[in-house]
C-alpha cells in the first residue's frame, strides 16, 4: 500500500499520545474532599511591578471574592508562631522565678500547642534564619490551609495574588487542589513550530 510520509511531526505527536493512552492509562485526578470548590478560582501572575496585586485587588472587590496573598499568609503564620512560642517562653520564665523564690509555681508548664498554620510559620522562620528561601511546599500548604478556612464563608470564590509564580508551585498547587499528579501530565512534547520559509534564490 501507499507509505506514510516520513518526518510528519503532527502524525508522530498524535501516535505518541495514543501510545501513552493505550500502554499507560491513568485514572483521572480526584480533588481532595476537604478542599472546598468555589465558583470562581482565579490567579493573577506577572512580572514584578506589573500591577498584579492591583488587578487582583480590584477583581476581588468588584466580584466580592476573597483575596489570598501567600506573602501575607506567610507573615501571619510566622507571627502566630512567635506569639505562641513567646507566651510559652514567658510562662517558663515565671515558673522558674517562682521556683527559685521558694514559691509554689503551680502546675508544670505544658508544651506549646501549635496550629497547622503556626507550624508552617515555624518551619518558614527556621529556613529564613538560615538564609534559605521559604520552600514551595510551605507556601502551597499555607494557601490551601487558607482555602479550607474559607469553607464557611465561600463568597463567590477567591483570587490568588501573584501565585503560583513558578512551575514547581503550580504543580504542587494543582496536586493539592485537584489531585493532579505528574502522571496525569502529557508525557509527549508539543510539535515544533513550522520552519521559517527559506528565501528564494
């Protein structure tokens, strides 16, 4: 019979995708049940000083959406961690002072109780103290934790301010919100663009 033309990038791309589907079928991703689904789920991304935060804020105000900034969530998490640990340290000092003075210090000081958010803040503070950047895992964990808080007040949805900013953050966020794993991502590369036309001689 007639032979297929060689070097057909589009046919090769199609056959590659069919091969993946046939030989390595994957179950569709499943979103975690504890993450609420909002009607509108938006994110604004862009280069620094491109007006991303301004546009995200305007959209949130106009559409009555929750505005979520990973930087603010990180700041709140670190502050919560510092507050809990500060209160614990103060209680330890008072206990020691009463003991040294021969007074009854009362019950022993209990270990500090940290929320999930405060624990993430403590991990982030430790990284920053070592001069390291806050990991993408921590940032995504804080964003998802905030979304879970909004389950009781969903409004019309939410807007992420400047997040995700990297491919790694996007993958982690997709996994946390929709259950999308690397195995769900197409394994074949897109076809190359058409070669530029050669000048006539």
